[in-house]
């Protein structure tokens, strides 16, 4: 059980790439924090610095008040699960799991007890005598997890542990990981590029881009109140639609080609300026022509492509000069090239500064 | 494997393969047949009615007997074995450690150093023995096994270092990182995790080094002079070619017996050796 405090953390490589820039983070005791972002955003580097595998250029990492900057990995009392599992190929599953305990000079009985315990939790009791190459991907993943949990470390670090699994298994392991975390109540830092994984697993999610933290928050907070355009576009699938609009001179309307909406209070001060409007696909609905209430916040367009997914339908169309997607009820009957009227939910519109991309 | 009709397989696979094997094994057969031929048959001119270069009608062990009794062949074998083993162990130890450092540790000039080591391997032995002879005289180790045990690593260490460096690079570095998080020091991670995984690579480097030192000729010829210090390749050629007289039977017997340990080592480790050459760890 531990708290991890990261202050002003920087990483510069020899070739002058600045991979991590002034990252500040507090990971609370027993919290599951997910670092998410596109590849090259510095999330893995941050994790590796916490693990002690990467030198810190400047800044400070504390685990339970103790500065660990110069401690070797072995003295940080952490466990890490790697993307490629990193199982020791010349050892049995049992020895893989026991290795960390042997290195730390645990007694033979204690080792056996802890390995059995972990194997029970993960359901791999029958695999203990096998070699890693005799295991399936999912089984290897479990062994890698088992190797981490037998140690009872203060912090778990996960580096894209599910990326090598097929889609179905990934969903299943995701749930298991969440259950495991609830059971073990250990502080965990999890790195992924998959926003769905981030949203489902994280107590809090840290979105990173170009070495900078963009936003830290609970999953629904990131979804509902993104701090900037990048977070808004990164969280949620299909991604948020963006369209450049200009605010009318009286500040009452946001307008783009074929689109005219009443502007909410918070953007009125931007009268005469251009801002970016963000609309989630699920904030769009098919408008029945009869409903007069919808008149001033709906618009007409032509359907481009329809993606019927079963539980929902994705309707691709153009508005304001850009391609957009709406996520509509599966009961709606639409075909490509149909004319359609779509309404926007006024409570779920996002506006971003055209230059800084910060939310307004 | 090539799919298709039977005759195609014969034509494109078995036939070339058979010719290849025949070509490879013929020198060994020639060695064997020459060893077993009596002198009378061996020195028969080509136009003699009973001329038979490819077989013998009266096999004899005379040549082997004379090799073992009239020359110091046993001593030469022992010398060669000792020198090859010692030189191999020294080179393997240095090569594994240097290869690991070059493949894994990030330090200034690592790339340059790797290339430099490779370049030393490219310096021909026929050039290098001249300065080395001077050094050996300086340290007074001429005509002792040390002259070879200490000079063979000059070409074996670069070779082992490069082979091991390549092999270490195929081992995912996460294995080591994981071990270090698990509580191993860098040294322990190398001993418990990396070296066992690199065993095929280490074995092939060892076999190669052993073979190279077993067969080495020029250093042995230059640095050793008394018959009881010689190695097999030098001993056989210097003692069984007297002036312009070649004792072919015994020469070939020496070559045959001398190649047995190498053949033995290869066949014993062939599986590891193949894995070592083709490399890579999975899982």
C-alpha cells in the first residue's frame, strides 16, 4: 500500500528528445491510475522512471514519502508486468513466479505458499510445472500477473499488458484485472494507448500528449468535461466531431456552413471570433420534422455512409464543411444518400479556443 | 520442402543434396583409404595394371601403428587439446562479458568499440604473427603452450564477442528488466536469466573457438619448435614430411585421428549449435 508522488518529472534523451515534460502526479494509496495517450507521448517513459529502469533527468519521484530517484529497481518494492510478458523461458511457471521471492531470500515454505495463493487467484494451479512456451497468450499473461502479485509489492506497474492479446481475451482480462485490483487493494499505475482500457480500469485517468499531461480526472469527468480539444478527441469512440464555427457579432449564434445553433452563455464573449465546436456522436439524434422545439438546433444534411453495428447505427454525414458521425438508435431506418434532419443536444456541446485548443 | 511429383523431388532435391554430401565427405574417405592402404599399393604408379586409387584390397593398420609409436602423436594430441581448451575458455569468458556489455550497457563509444573489435578480427594472422613473435620472445614464453594459449585469443576474443553480442541482442531486454525489478542485481540478472538463455550461443561460440584453435597452423608453426611441444597440425606436417619425402599413410592417419575430437564435439552439440547460429528466443 503506497502513495506515489511525482513532481516536476523530466526526461531528456541523449539525442535531445524531451520525452517527459514537467509531469506532476499524485497517485493515492490503493488507487488505480491509468496513463493513456498516443504512442510517443511519454507515458511508458514515465512508468519506466517510476520503475527505476530509466534515469530521471530532473524532478522527483517519491514512494511513500521516500525519494526513490537513485534507488535501483530492486529496492523500490514494485512489481511490473510487461507487454511481451517477459517470462523467463528457461524456467517453469512455478520458478518464474518464485524467482522474485528467491532473490529476496524468502523461505522455501513461504515461497510455496505465496505461489499457490497467487496461482489460486489466477486459476493457473494446473500450469505450474509447464514452461512458458507451452502456454497460450492468455495463460502467459496470467503467469506474468502471478509473478507480480506473489511479491506483495507496494506498487504495481503495468506497461500495456493486454496489447498482445486478441480482442475477446483482452475484454475478459480487463475485467479480471479490475477484480484483481479490488481484491488486492494495491496502488497501481497502468499504461495503455487504448482509451477504452483506460476508461474501464482507471479510478483516475491521466491523458498525455508530447510528454505533457493534458488532463487528470475520473473517467466520466474526462468524457463529460474535457480540458482541451486533444482530450475531447482522444476519449470516446467514435471520436468527437469537431467543426470550426464563428460566433455571430451579437454573440447569440454559432454558425458554420449549413449549421446555425444558439450559442450558450459561456461563448457569448467571443462574439465575432472563430471557435471550435465539439459534438459527441451520441449528442446527435434524428429529428422528427414535426417537433417545433428542435427547429433552432437542428440541421438538414445528406447521409454519406451508414455503419449498422447492431446495438447502434453510426451515420456518417457532412456538416459545416467537415465529415461527421452521429450515433443513433438502431430502430432508425436510414440509407446512404438519404436526406436527414439531425438535432443537437444543447447541454452536450463543447467549445474550444481555436488557437490554444483549451475548453471554453 | 519442395512439393510436387516424385521425380521432380529427386531431380531438384535428392540429387543435388546427394552430390553435395558426396563432395563434402570425399576428402574424409580419401583420408581413410590412404590411411589403410599398404605402402605397396599407395606408391603404385597410375599405369600399373592393379592401380586402384579409390579402394584397397589389403587394408593395414601399419600407418596408424607407426604414427603412434614412431612419432610423438599422443603428446601432440594432448598439447592440442590443452591449448585449444584453455584458449577457448579464456576467449569465451572475455567474449561473453564483452558481448554482453556491448549489446546491453549504454556507454560512450559503445558502437565504435564494437566496430574496433571487429576490425582487429580482420587483421590477417599471417601479418599479426610477426609482432606477436617479438612479444613472445620478450616474455620468454616461446616453445611453451603459453605461447599459443595467450595468442589464440587475439583472434578468438573478437570472434566470440561478435557472436555473443549478436545473440544477446536477440534476447528481449524486458527479461532482464523484469529480473531487476524482481530483486536481482545487474550481475544476478545476467547469471540467472541471460546466460542460461544464451547457452546455445555460448556453446556455438565455444565450438567455433575450439575448432579454430584446434586447426590453427601458423602461430603453432612459428612459436613452437621442439617436437614434444608441437600441436597435431604442425607435428604431423613437420615430422612426417622429411625433405621431399611425404609419408602419406601416416600423414593421413594423423589427419584422421586429429579430426576425431572436433567431429565428436560437433556431433555432441549439434542441436544447440544450430539453435545458436539461427538465434532468437521466443516467449
